[in-house]
C-alpha cells in the first residue's frame, strides 16, 4: 500500500527511460493518437509517423493536423502543434 | 504506417461534483466511466501490487501513452501535496474532479485493448481515492 500512487495507476517507469519505436510499427499510430488526445489536442487518426530520433516523432493526422511528439529531458511527453 | 483503428478521442467531461463534497461518496455508488457491463458484478478491487504489474505489462497502450498518463498522475499527486501542504487554494472537491477526469482518461485508453484491466481499475476507484483523500495515508505513498 505504501507504493507510489503513480505506480499504482501507471507504472511504466521501467520502460520509459528510452522510448524508441519504429515508425512502421502498426501500434505506433495508435500510441501517438492516444498521446495527442490525452493532451486534449485534435487528431482523429494518425496516418503517418516520421521518426526523428529516440522518443521523437512527427505525426500527421487524417484531419491534416501535424504534431511533434517527443519526450523532453525531464521525462515529460510533449506534444507541439506544427 | 497505417494503424488499423483510430485511437479513441472521446469527450472527457468530468462528473459534476457538489461544492460541499469534502469527502468521497460511498464506495458502492456507481460512477461515471465505469466499464462494467450492466448486469455483471463489478470486478473485485485489486491489490496495488497486482494492479501495478498489470499496468506495467499491458499491451493495450504504448509507451508514449503510458508515459503521458504517468506524467498526469504525477501532476495530480503534486496537486495533492500542495493541497496538504497548504500551498494551494484548491479544494478537495476540485481534486476529486481532476482525479475522476484522469481515471476517465485511463479507462478510455484501456477499455478497448484491455477491458479486464479497465474494469479492475474502475473497481479500485474508491480505494485509490480513499488513499488520496486521507492525508495520513497519502503521506505514506
């Protein structure tokens, strides 16, 4: 019970140090779509994802919106509209 | 890359919380966002260690999504620390709204890919809140 509550709800920390995925991973688009939606930004479906580097993607949505999705040095996921 | 299914982009409207609600509702009260099907018993509340492991292991969400949610969980915990440290003007009712919204987010990203885990988290909603809303329990986290 004394475990961190952040661990309680989501404890992906062990795998979060280096988010690195292939852009052709079929789950990548879904992951990016969910990530963008969690930031409250519109994106009906990610139709293209370009990998810029480790933990760094440019996502293009079906509705034309484009986003830079990356993990900053503080370990936070940042979604910037392009 | 062509994902087979679009990611959920559901409206996330938290349940209205009465301004006077300074304590959590009864654990048996049905809550918005519950994913348990009508007519089926709720999944038993998980112990926290088990819940942690299932969240770590689930393939229903990717690592970006997991990290995004973890960021938001950490943010919420920070708000509770400020609340108990009297560094915030937020009320417990407002924190409850934020908690409910975050739970909705967690459930929305899990319910399609891992409905069993979503149901388990939903069933643990009040147990988790009871920890958050109790300064002594929260301090042990």
